[in-house]
């Protein structure tokens, strides 16, 4: 068995009766990541990055500017640990799926590099540390919101919905909508209508984003009996639903320009211009995917949807900061 970190094994191969020098044959195998990296990857940092940005953007919106360095850092760390804890538990619960899927078979728990017990201890450490950090470093409401998002993702989405119904991502998408609630509550200690509006934007955006991904990896879901929409209803039904949710997302994303918050409108024309442009392209790419539901169109929409959410929240944070 290869030891951790060993990437190559050199084997001398003698060629008999040819008069040639022995040739060296190189067998290349995938390097085993260091243990610290295995634990880091259990938290899914690439997935958390966009969620963390929406947390921080909501802090700027709530503070109408810079919320302060200490609060900014502690809230970011506290949220990351809560989301990371949820992802670790998800990898433990879904390790059987990961083991049967080539794309995920090398994940640390699925491959046995980290035991289930150690993974759960790590998840508990992250979850408890997150709650304490947000409670004492930000506000109790921020701590409760982070814990609620963790619980919803683990109990409602991972353990109950994911393997039972194609609407798993519609309902389960609420888990990914908690980050702006954490960020807003960290600054104000409460949840104003604006915070819930941000929650709603992510909630309605999630099916567009995730179903585009599901179209790309539907074979993996089918192989493992996961009833994602493209598997149980087909590609055409999925793209129709994507268009509907793109329309819903557009409608709610324009609300900040139309809805007062006690100090005037929630957003100005600065945000409106950005929101209209981003939504027009989101709808157009959703329509193109409906016309031709192939991998290139699904991949484009999947990646654009991430840029959409990033720039939408960025525009709203800038708008609220300069009003």
C-alpha cells in the first residue's frame, strides 16, 4: 500500500535477451492529500465561498457600510464553521453514495482516510465553536440563525428530503438561504424585512442553480437512486421548472427597488440597473437551455447562476452603502 504523500513508484524492468539496458517503468498514482487538507475538504470550502460572500454582503447592507473589522472576521469564521459542520455531517450520511460514484469516491470519509467517528467529532467541534463564536463575537440571533441553517440542511434536506422526493432542492434550498440572515443579525441583532427578502432571493434562485448542475450529473443521481428532477421527470420538465424559477427570482430580486424600509426605498437605481441586466441574462440563458438541454448550455447556466448571485448581492451592498 502506498504511504500518505507518495505519488510514484519506480519499478526497474529488465528486458531479457535483447542486449538493451534495462528500462525504467514509472507507475503514477494519485497523491494522497495530507490529513489537514482532508479535513478542510470535508467542509466543502468551494461551496461555502459564495454563501460566505452573501453573509458578508448582508452585513454591509445592514450596517449601510463597513460593519467593523472584528465583527466582519468573527461572523465570517462563525458562519464558515457552521456551514462546514453541516457539510461534514452530509459527507458522513452520504458516504455510501460517494463510494458508488467515481466523481466522489476519493472523498476522505468515503475512501476511509477519515473515520466516521472522527468526522462526527470534527463536525461537533465546528458546530459548537460556531455557535459560541457568533453568540459572544456577534449576537445571539446570528448564532441561532447559523445553527438553524445547519439543522435544516442536515435534518430536513440530507436525512429526509434528498432520497425521497424530486422537490428536495426546492424545500431543502432554504438551508442555503440562511447566510444573509446570519450576516444581518450579526450587525443588528434582529431580522428586518430586508433580511428576509435576501433569504427569499437565494431560496428562489437555488432551483435554477442546482437543477442546471443536476442536468450535468443526472447519471450519477440515477445510478444511486436519488430522485432529482432530471431523473424522475426528464430534461424537458426540468428546464421548464428552471424558467419558472428564473422568473420568480427576477420578481423578488426587483423588490428592493420597490419596497420601502423606513428610511426610503431599500435600494436605488444603482441596484436596479444591475438587477435588470443580471436577470435578463439569467432568463435568456434559461430559455436557451430549454431549447437545447445539452451539457454546454447546462454548464453555462450553472456557472452564470453563481456569478448572478455574486453580482446581485454586490450591487445591493454597494447601493446600500452609498445611499
